[in-house]
């Protein structure tokens, strides 16, 4: 039975890859996969290649290349900021849907899927909400009701237009936080206790039964090799397992993938092992915010190739590790980079002396990371890389 199923899936995969490798050559030129976009190459594996989008950059008439590349290279998009609470409801009760709706329209026009980011997070909350809680004019009971109302209103507004929602983001501490044992952190855990997580998924499911619902976090690319009590990935795994046991409608776990070349990071086998464990729970997985930054030393800033080249190489290798692991796991549905050009990146603003995190440089020239990812998409195939399994929202 198992063998039969393997043969059937393998045959479909080989047929798919075979068919795609014989795509019609254009006007006498042989088909060259290196000329294909990331999005087309990803779809050979049913893998959606995505980017976060800055609406300011997308609408900058002086910078048309940004828009062209979002449309041509990617099959899924995420609003970098425009679906966050402070953007959607800057004044209590008054929603500003404009920029987010614009992204949805852009995605539709370009036949792209949309990842919704984000329903519940402790950052980028509107001032009226945090102030109200801090000065006591919003009580705990009211806060819970406000959250329920926010999730319901937002998910209903975008109903049918969002493929995957990041329902809860970054709810878990890092091992180096205080207290040092892993715990539920941030505004929501502090004011509502950890049960807000199960509630959020249930409210989101009720508002759009067809969207896939994700928990999303950073530093969960692989399991650590040390004490499980200090292992954030293990904590998230246990949380997801427990939510499933309570029949909470969680469909997937998103691994952000914000890496830095100054750290050791992981190899493909470690990342693949983590994805496999989450898949073992029946969950979908996705890389949701991948970028690999480097320290910008004085030599780097002065253009010293002895310092620049190893950074480009290390960044590319880390992108490739995550992509290969995702490709090899049939539950890994999408691979989204957190911005694609160094021209528009959160990294320098956030870290000051770090940058070079994206797959195109500031002049939209593809970097080594872009080419390595393309190579991964081109040269991988059965038996280790098979098309994604269809994922349906959990009942
Ligand atoms: O909109 C204001 C603008 O009016 C003002 O002129 C400008 C001046 O600084 O600030 C603008 O807001 C900034 C906003 O990005 C839009 O550019 C905020 O200061 C800035 O803090 C905000 O940063 C975002 C960050 O989340 C905030 O938490 C980054 O763009 C965004 O890339 C980043 O994304 C997060 C994910 O959502 C979750 N995972 C981590 C990831 C990286 O931090």
C-alpha cells in the first residue's frame, strides 16, 4: 500500500518535472531554466515564492523596477506593515483599509496569493489601545472583547482573499530573555494570559473558514542540540501539539528565517528535521520572513572585497539551506523573503550597522543568494523533492 502510494506520487512528480523541463522554447531559443523567474521555478514544485512588500516602494513612480520585480519574481506577497493593527485602526473604530486593499488588488492582477500579516502581535499596536490598557480605561474583559472584534473585523474584511494568516506572531520568549526559562511574552500574554492564543485561532477560523491559520515566530528554524528546556523550537512544537490536542484550528507554523552571517546558523539537515517534526503533527509549514544580514564593518563600507565576498557567500548559503529544507518537505508551502532588495530593507534601520540582507542589491542586481536559490529550484527533483501536499483548513 505504502509502496503503491510512493510510486504514484513519484510518477506524478517525475511527469510534472519532465513536462516543465520541456517547456516550449521561445522563437528558436532553447529553454533555459536560468532565465525563468523564482516564481515559475518554484511552481515546478508547487512551492510559492514570496516577498514582503513595502507599499511606499510599490507606489513610488520614480522606482518602477521595484513593482516590476514584485510582479515578475514572486507568486505570493505579504504586506510588510499595512495589515498590522496600528496601520489598520490608527484611531479607535476607524479603519484604514486603503493600502492593504491596494496590495490585494495588485496580487489579484498579478495572479499572486496573499499571506496576511498579522492579527495578534505585541508590536505595532495602536497608541489608543496600549495607552488605554496602561491607564486602566480599558479593562481586561474589554481588552479580550477588543481583540475578538479586531480579529473578526479584519479577517471578515479580507475573507476569501488571504491564503495564509499569521494569526499569532512571536508569542514566545528567547532563551536569553528574563526570566531565562522560556515563557509566553509580550503585551497579550501579560494582560490576557496565554489562552489568548487558542481564542485568536478560533475567532479567525469563525471569520474565514477557508484561510490557513499559522503561528509565526523567529529562531525556530531548527531544534537546538542542548537542553530542551531552553529550546524555543521545542517550546513552539509543544505549544502547537497542545493546541491541536485541544482541537484549536491551527493549520501551520511559520518560521520567519531572519538570520545573520555572524552567527553559526544551521545546516540543511537540521532545518529539514525541524520541518519534518512539525509536518508530523499534520501541520503545514512555511518560511515567512527570510533574510540573512551581515555586519557592515568599515572595510565593507569602503568596498573591500575581502570582507564583502565572504558575506555574500555566507548569506547565499543560508538562504539555500532554508530553501533546500523547504523544498524537501511536502508540507512546506511557501518561501517568503522579507523584502527582496537591499534598497528597501528593515535591517539597517533596526540594527544600525548591519545590512546586505536581501537577494538583490540596492541597484536591483541579483546577488549570489538569488542565483543559489535559483539553482536549488532548478536542480532539485524526485525522489527527495516532490510537489507539495494539498493543505486544507482543519475542521
Ligand atoms: O510609518 C512611519 C512613518 O510615518 C515615519 O515617517 C517613519 C519614521 O521612522 O516611521 C514609519 O514607521 C516605521 C514602519 O516600519 C514603516 O516603515 C516604523 O518606525 C518602523 O519601526 C517599522 O518597522 C517595521 C518593524 O517590523 C516594526 O516592528 C519594519 O518595517 C518591518 O519590516 C518589521 O517586520 C517584522 C515583522 O512584522 C515580524 N517579524 C520581524 C520583522 C522584522 O522586525
